[in-house]
């Protein structure tokens, strides 16, 4: 835990997906002081995304779920870092939404954290 879910309107090849998940894992690990071994990431590319009723050709929705809560400053820094990473894939920050989901109950390996 945390879990990073990335939905992108752009198509990525497997190398790009692998690199993106590594970059996202690194910034989330740093922002929340969580070991990378507990971070899971999912990347869905080629999604249809819309903003203001218009299709976004280069956009992203990033959802970060984490056990417990996070501070606003940590989320602010992480949002900046995520937007910076996505800019390397042709996605402008103005076409990115990042949401944070604190979770009280989280199970793993047959038990609860």
C-alpha cells in the first residue's frame, strides 16, 4: 500500500509503461515514506477521457490510494511531481487530475495491515 492507478488517453509501448510505473512508484514512495516493495501500480493507456465535454487527446487521471492519511503539502508536492513526469509523455498538467484516497482498512496476504 499505496496503490497508484493511472488512466491515460495516450498509448504507450511496454517499455514506456514500465518506465512510467517506476517513476510513479519512486515519487509516491518518496512522498509518503513508503517502501517500494509495498507499492502497486496499474496503468491503463488509450482510455477515452473528456474534460469540459471535450475529448482530451493527451490527458491523464491518476488515483493514489493509501493506508491512513496524508498531509496536504505532501499531496501538493506529489501532484507537482506526477505532472512533471507526465509531461515527458506529452501530457500537460492542465489535462491531469490527481486524486488521493486515504483508506482505514487494507488487507494483504490473508491479513490486515
